[in-house]
């Protein structure tokens, strides 16, 4: 799966253990801010019925591939599509100009491959789930040869060694069985959510996932938007704002979301660098039941450990603290033991 500052890769065992403790007999889980769909994929693999939602198009593609698509239905067709895409001749276009020349997130040789493959996917007019599998294969292939520190906010002064490797399409890890993937604002869709458990992993500070991963949004939408700035961000990064990225907005937005959910169990993932404190979250969740809190100390993301650099690659800021605390807040119908999740 793609590199992602909000990924729960390192915390996946804690998250799934907390959900299993709350729901030992399985059931339906809704992941309302699904991001890379890593959590939804793990839950589907664990036998849960999963509904993944996110408001970004690239996240919806990931959830459609990893949660909604049924391996038994799509495996053979997906293999055929990828085999065809591997034969496409590179041809530079919008993506190469925007993200390899005007910005330097990818080497131009790989940019030409990305352009050509994406144009072929568009021309194939695939069924939605099959198209999502092809797009995720391309997105993950591009992620393996990028020249960033993990965010599409800046790029390396010199090409990262992986950026010089050729793009390689691989079949994503599809799982048997069906799930559900939606693309909606969390606050707006919350009243429609009915599940045995809802997992909430909202943005927690000013850093926008759309701004951090704008290349993936453009790759999936393929709308070839106007761009701006050194990072060549999509112009709508300026206008597609989330209340969860706002200090005054996150509290009311999260409180409204929690109040609207029809689910007896909640697990909320948050971080001590967020706009809301542990105490505020406990107060907010206490309206739903007794709150148990798990604290997990973790290293901060690699960009924070490297420090702040300007577009010329010069360090312009000091490295701050190197570790933070991840929280899991659990509200369950029944009192559960969370020792294995800690």
C-alpha cells in the first residue's frame, strides 16, 4: 500500500485487537475516514463485514479495491487488464509535465509510463471495481518510484535511488467476499451509518490529506487540473477544506459525527499532536458510554525527524520532538479487556 502519514501500518495490531475485544463474535465495521484502506483490508481479512468511507477520490479507489472488490469475481479479469497495461508504450503528457518537470516528484521516464497507462485505463471504460484495481496498481507502482520523503509537499533535491527504477505494475492483494466503499463527507454521511462498530481515524491537525497526496487525487480523477506553487498542488486544495483540519472546526464536526452514528461500539484513533486533547475526547465520547483509553508511544513521521527544508533542499528549521503518543479511545456495549491491544 502507499506511503501515508496517517497510515495505521505500525498500529494495525492495536486497532484490530481493540475491535476484536469489543466484537469477539464479528459483525459489521464502518471505517469512516478510511485513507489507505489498510484497516478495512485487515478487518475484511479477519472476517468482518466492512464499510469504508473517505471524501478523497484516491482513498475511495483504494477502498473499492481493498474492501469492496471480491477477489473471486475480479482476479482473472484484473490479471488480464494489468497484462495489457504492462505493454503500453510510454508517452509523456500532463502528469509528466506537472509532476516530473514543473515539479520533481517522479523521474520523467516513469512519468511517461504513468501518463500512458492512465490514458489507457481511461480508454478501456472498465467496470468501477475493475477500474479501481487498475488505478490502485498504478498508484502503488508510482509510489514505489517516487522521490519524496513520504509527502507530496516537497521533493528531493536529487533523485531518490528508487526514482530511477522502472515503474512496475503489480496486482493488489484482493480479498474474497464483498464489502462497501463510499466517497462522502464524514459529517454528512454519519446519520446514514448503521454498524456494529464504527472506527474513526479523523484528520487531527492542519495537515490536509488532499494537500499531502494531491498527485494521487489527480491521478485517480484524471481531470488534469490547474496547479499552483512549488509542489504543483491541485488548485482545489485551496478550496476543498475539511472542518477536521481546523482548530475551531474539528470539535463541533467530530461531536456531530459521533452523535449521529447508529452504532453501539466506537473505536477512535487520535494523536497527542492533534487539536483536541485526551480530556476533550473522553468528554465527547462519554455521552455514548464508558470510555477506555489505550496509549501507544511511537516515533514521529520521517519528515518530522528529518527536519524542515526549503525547495532548494536547505534545512531551514530545527527538528522538534521525535516521538508522540497515539491514542485509541474505546466505547463498547460490554466492558472489555484491552490488555492485548495496548
